[in-house]
């Protein structure tokens, strides 16, 4: 699950670059999210991700373009913005779920059984 959270983070990172929103949307989804199976995600996130996938692949491709490019090309700017917002929301949810399942580990593991000589009380 942590791997998928990183994929969503990478997708959001692709969304914040300086190119056109539709180009960023295609790049974010194709490179980071297209290969994720809904069943691999937490149950509360699966429906929203299925909705995103449907929006990103709903149009039949023409002349060698893929379904993602075709779908985004046909989107209005508002629809593209909604898909980008959905990616950000999914990323946030995935981070929350990945934090819930990770065990807490100390930041620095130090052998605390030895006491430095300057702290030992002399008799």
C-alpha cells in the first residue's frame, strides 16, 4: 500500500508542473496511476479510484492515440480540473491509509545499554 501512496504522490507532483492542465493530467495518470488495480487499494478509496479511471478512459481512441489521451482531449477544462482534484484527494486518502498501517519505528536506534564514562558515578 505504501508503494501506491508513493504513486499517488508522484501523480500529484506531475500535476503541479507548468504545462497545460490536460498534458499534466495525462502524464500524471499514465505514468503513475494507470497500472494500479482497484483491488490493491483500501476499500474506502476503491470507488473514487474507479470513478477516476472511468473518467480517464471513457473515450474510444482515434488514430493511434490511447484511451487516456482521447478521454482527456474530450474533457472540458472544468472536467480536467475535477479529475486533477480527484487525484489530489485520492493522494491524501492514500497517505492517511498508509500511515495507519505502518508501524511506528524509532527514528534512531541506539544501544542504550552502555553508559558513557563521564556519566558513571565514581565511588
